[in-house]
């Protein structure tokens, strides 16, 4: 079977917008009620703390992609920096994050559209969502990136209109009645413990900036472009979160107006802009699930490609690149098929599997930076120590706090998945007596 290769056709802003799409800017409204109640009305401050913590891990990803500008992300970094066997297990665990996010977005799409069109069978929305994501990702990564950019810009437009409506409302006496207010950031009842608790929840909103590293082999000058894209993704996503939550907090100083703070998003849109804006707001929410589904579908197909190319999973299927479209064609179809499991999963179960895989990846990328620095003795200067030791240690520490707050269901299901990976690794390497096959990227250039 003739196979092609990944084509370097993506630029910086393609990558950034794919990362922002993965993060889903509209998610700020889904978590607002919960975090506002927990922080006593200081959601923007909690976002600033969450962003600051995540930037340390973003820095670690930036360092590793400069060293290994390949498509495997944490799988490749761990494999080449620490140990090939451990690298496989990190990649295997990361698959949880990447494989289940398209399912979560499919379930969310079903929930949103079923509420809007209750007469339509819910399964139709899941099937339509998966087919759309799969079709777009099959044919040319640039088309997928451009379509994703449209979805992200539409979400930004919704947020801009939302901000304008909030300003109009606040100036008319809604909320605290003052646009230029520091109340959302600071107040007499501000407590650091509740802020950290809220920031811990919000850190999960940043899952996705790491996904752009899986597109390294389709990016021009990846050792320069991808590290910049990682930081810009985190900063732009964080900026959108802080801005949207600030204006939302102005309009809703507390959660007293919400019938259910855990599902405040529809009420936020209704109170701010009425029924018409609520419908427009729902369209933005749907664009968020589509953009996130599109980006995560593309990312996991690339991770599977690298693992297939390394022959850790069947190469004929997973290591194939379509000679005309330059996409991992069979992987995209495979991910689409797996995503149909969303027909039988509930949102809580699917979401619980994402966090375990993401935290495994975050943890080991920070460790990889430290190991690489020690091995190459690049920590002996003050600048080197701050960059290659202190920064990843702080990144790992922030991820450790997330581990402490991980739901028990996520931990149990994640451990079960990891055990399956360990069993497969033992079989594949004859009880670790053989090294896993490795692809020599440099020789293939």
C-alpha cells in the first residue's frame, strides 16, 4: 500500500486557533456559576491564578518541542528523554484525553440540540456531529484548520456582543452598576483558599494548549513556530476567559439570580440579552463544541499515527498517510468510529476519562524538561536553573494540586486504562525483555 507523508502547510495562526478551539472559549460560561459560588464572586481572579499555573507547563511543552519537533507530544518526549517503555505508557494514557474529548463534544452537541429540537431523536445529533468532524479531518489539514478558525472567530464574536450587552446593562443599573470596577478581582471577602479551590476547577479549562504539539510535523519551522503557538494559545485562551468572566461577574456579583449555579449558562445569556441573544449564544456554544471536536479529532489521529509509525500499534493501519490528502486517513476514520460510543455514554463518565490522560501528559512533560536539563547539564547557570529546573518544578507542583482534586471516578477509570496499557506493553516487548520499536525521525527527513 502506497503511503504518503505529513505535509508542512500550517502556519502559526492555524496552530494557535486550533489550540484555542480545543480549549473552547465558551466554556467560561459553563463553569461560571460553580466557581463564582466557590470564590465568593471572584471568578476572574481565579482564572488569573489558573493561567499563571498553566503557563509553567506550557513553557515545558515549548522547551520539549524545540528539542523534538515531532508529532507525538508527551509520548515522544518521554520516550526519547526518559525511557521508551514509559513513553508508550504516557502516550497510552494521553489517548484517554484525546480519544474521549470528541465523545464529550458529541454528547454536549446532543444535549444542546435536543433541548432546542426535542422532537428530533437525540442519536441523530451524535451521528451527524461525528460524521461532520470525520469528513472535515479526512481531507487536507488546512481545510480543517480554516474551518476551525471560522468557528473560533464566531465564538469571539459572541463574547464581544455579550460584553457590549453587559456594559449596556451595568450602565443601566444591573449588577454592581459600575463598569470600571475592581470588585470582580478584589473584595473584602476575598480568601486565598477559596480562590485556589476555584482556580483548580478552572485549570481544566486550559486542557488543549498541549494538543498543538501533535501537529508539529505539519507546521512550517516547528521548533520555532510551535513553542510560540503553545504560549499564544494559553495566553489568548486565558485572556478570553478572564475578560468574559470579568464582565459576567460585573452583571452577576453573586449567584442569587441563578436557579441552578451548576447550569447557569442559558440563564446568563437570557438575563443579559433576552431570548434572541440566548439563541445566538447557543449557536456560539455549538461552535465551541464543533471547534473542540475538530481539533481533538485531528490531534488524536496524529498521536495514533506516531505510535503506529513506531510500530507500537499496527503500522499498516495507524502508520498510514494518504498519498493525496496527506492526512492519517485510517486513523481519522478509526477515531470517528470510536467517537460513536458517545451514543451510549453519559457526559459524566466521558468527561471523567479526559482529566486523567491530560494530567499524565502534563506531569511527564515537566519531568522530561528536568531530566533533559540534568543529563545535558544545562542547569548550571542561574538562567538555566530558572528555566529548566525551577519552572518545570512549579509546573509539576501545579499539576500535583490538580491530581489531588481529581474525581475518584477519573482516577479509577484512568488506572484501569493504564493497566490495560501495561498488559499490552508486556506482551509487545515480551515482558520488557525487548525494547519497543522506535522510529528514527531524523533519518526520515
